[in-house]
């Protein structure tokens, strides 16, 4: 299986060079994750009522540090690559196998709601066929399995 994964990674790395990297936009705006651009390849928990809305991750009774440590573990298990850790804000990327598309996933620990706000978006294209929403739902299940107490 490692040979197949290595071959797919090599193919993905080579193919990703065909698509230019967009300008960096990750980060918070006015203390929140950015809203989705209106395309169906993005989900975000910060803006209820939006078609792109997805439920935030429930931190439950975990402390901020416990919740973020569990989140980082889940990100690693799912193949995400942590790019930025600014305390309450995390940014990671996922590379879609075979085609080399990069998706940006951002998290903000929300002390008021005892939740982790989330945004997941494809860098390119219009539709992702539900990949970002599905990834966050899988992440939610894995994160819930790491809950303490």
C-alpha cells in the first residue's frame, strides 16, 4: 500500500504544477473566518443562514488546549498538513489524491460558544461534488471520538 500511496503522491505533486497557486487569503476578518465566496465548493460555520453553512465542531467540556490538541491529532490522521497555528486559529491544507487540488481548511476556537468554527474551501473550480462538506463531517465524527469526559 505504501508503494501505491507514494506513486499517487508523486503523480499528485506533478499534476498540481498545472494549476497556479491562488494568492494567499487565509486568515481571520474582524475576528471571524472569512465567508464563503458563493460557490458550492466551500463550507463555513461562521455564517448561519448561508447556503454554505455547516455546524461548528462542539468542544463540549474540553478546555481550549484539549480541544485544539484533539483537532490537530484528527487533522494528522486524515492527512491534513498544518500550515499555521496562531493559538485560537489553525490553518491546514488537504491535497485531493490523483488530481492534486488543494483545499484550505481553517479553524477558530470560539470561547463564547465552546466550539471550533470551521471553514473548508477548494482553491480552484466551482463545484467540489461535496468533498469539503464530507471532509468536515468526517472530521466532526473523528473529533467527537476524541472527546474527554
